[in-house]
C-alpha cells in the first residue's frame, strides 16, 4: 500500500526524516525548475530514491485539486496485520483510537507510536481520520513503519484483544487510577478517545480498566495526540526498565 504527499515542504521533511519511506518521487517536467525543487531531487537521488518526471498534465491529473503542485512523493504504508495476529506471548503494545477524526492527530499519533515502539494503531472504519496526505505528512514517515489497522467495531475488537490475553486500558477523565499505576510491561492496548467526546461508553465498558494522567496544573486535559505521546512514553520507559 502507498499514499501520496504533495509540495516541496512535505517532501523535504520526509526526505530529512525517513527517505527510505519514499517509494518514488514525482517531479513536474518544466523547462525551468526552482532551485529548491532541484535540491530535493538531488537529495532524493543521493538517498537512492527513484525519481520520475511527469508532464504538467500528468501532474495535474495525479494531484487533483492541488493543481500547482510541482513535486510529490509516493510513500510506502506499513502492511496491516489482522487483530488476531497479536498474541500475549509477544507482549504487544497497541493504541486504539475512538472517534479521532483529525488527520493531523492521526499522523502525530502514528509518529509517537513508531517512536515508542508500539506495534500498531487500531481505528474504526467509520468516524475515523483518513490516512491521507496530511496524516502521512504529520507522521513524518512513521506510516511506513507502524501499521494502521481499521476494524468494523471497536468495542468488539477490545473484547477480542482481552480474549487474546491483552490488557485493555480506557483512558478517561476522573479515572480511579493513573497510567503510572498500570503495569505496562504486560501485553497492553491503550484506548484513547477524541478530545471533548472521549471514549464512547460501550468501548469503555469493554475494557479491563480505566486510567488517566494526573496533570499537576489547572489544565485538566490534553488533545488526543499529546495524550498518546505521553502514555506511550510512560509505557516505553516501563518496558525498558523491566528489560
């Protein structure tokens, strides 16, 4: 699978962070190209990224509404396993998102998941952010390494993970315990809801327990991507200490 990002800034960021995630670079074939675009093409070739020149018409066809695009990249997307592939024996760390519809948040969560060695991010097929160019760009290449799994029913998936021996933690405001109190060295799935709405009651009910973050300030909540980054950092530290 692959996705596409457009524009010199987006392509430049990906070349800087994860050039190996780029399957092919597309550049519009013009008589004169800007120095910035030429530099990106040179950098891509230096990283052994395949570069394919397109006519202005071909680029317009591929870019759709982004008619002025002169450079784009085809980005590899990690192959998504089946939820049943996760076994307690491998001690997975999973992130489930309930109702997160902002592609930038999805991309940022994929980036944190990759950085802190989570095994996958799981979302519902409906009412979830698409893995579009904004999400791929926000992931800074992480979409190529951390699989995004889409499921039909999130509550059913939580129950399935429980049956597979994976502890499921719903992150909620006012929870009776904090993430720090949880043994995150166990096979773990952390469920995070959208800012404001939170996790739906049916999904919370399906989880083993509820936990939150004890924030030492008047700010009582974080947005989904920041919360995910904090929770995953805590899990990564616990697992490194345990090892």
